[in-house]
C-alpha cells in the first residue's frame, strides 16, 4: 500500500507533458525503458488540480508518464498530439456529463485505442453498470484504493500490449 513516504521519496520524476509542448518534442518528453520501449502514457482527466496532482504523483511512482487535461476540449487537443495509452478520468458530480465527455473523446481518433478508467463518487451498482455500458473499461469508486488502481492500470496496459496487430484494424 502506498504511504505518504512513497510520495515524498527520491524516485526520479517522470515528465508531465505540458499542454503547450510541441508535437516534435513528444518523443523526447516520454522516457524510454531500458529495453528501448516507450513508457506508457496515461492521461489524467479531471477538473480538479489537486486530484490531477495526486494521480500524477502515483503514476510517476509506478513508472508511467503523465499527461494532464482539465477539460474535454483540452484532452482531445492533447491526445491528438501525444496519443495516450490510457485515460484515467475523474467523473464530475453529475455523472451524465462525465459519460457524455467520455463518449465524445472515445469518438475521436486520438483515443481509439485508449481504454478509459472512470473514477466516481457514485457507489451504486447500477451506476457502475451504466458507466461500463457507456464505454468505460473499468469503474472505480472514490476514494480510490491506490493499490487497486495500480493493478487495474497495469492490467489494462498489458492487455493493450498483448493485442495482436490484426485485431487493431477490426
């Protein structure tokens, strides 16, 4: 389980891709692993700066690169430049607004391969089912257990890596 000490450790910082970064800089900003594979890029979509900071810190500890978006328009613009591997989406109080934003983003080519992990304060089972039916790959209730979130993110990213090339074009 992550503790406060994990967040204040001296681990090397993974870059956060700023909204004003140029497309040509993307490869320089996203680190490579030792075997020259690109580090997975996770977009954090939330209107709350504190939430983005918390998840960015956790993602850095887990070895992911982070990209932050405050609005759906900002997310689409950034995704067009950087093509995130996964979207960690913090839902708004009005869930229908979040689901609508998610569907708009999913219909954009920049997100076509990125699963959406939706975080919500709505704990009812029917809400989870609605979110999954709307296209979320996973639905986690806040406050999120960071150990569970880490497992979910790594599992989703491994599924993307294992997907055969022929399936990508279906």
